């Protein structure tokens, strides 16, 4: 299973609508929508969707702006 991924973007940009495609793209099995950044994310297998730009991650987590994902994934 892959490491978790955080996808951020403004409200209404399509993160939730595309969540299943994004999770599949990264090989993730769980989706947490509306992550507020207060809780430490799980290390393995979770897609976190948020409106906030996350802090830098130094332990191998990945964070992507929704608009930077391939168009085929965004829908």
C-alpha cells in the first residue's frame, strides 16, 4: 500500500467529486474529506482532501495542489 497523499485546493474546485479517481491514481484505499490539519495523518494508504495549504512534510508524505493533478484524474 502507498504512503498517504494530501490534496488541497479551494472549496468547490472538484476535490470531493474526483476523490475516487484521485485515490485510485495514487493506489490509496481510504479517503478523508475535509481534513483540517489538526490531526496527524495516517502514514499509509489514505487520501486527505483539504482546503488549506498543508505545512511541509519531512517524513515522506506527499501533498499536491488539486490543479496540479493530471486532468484525467481531476475529471
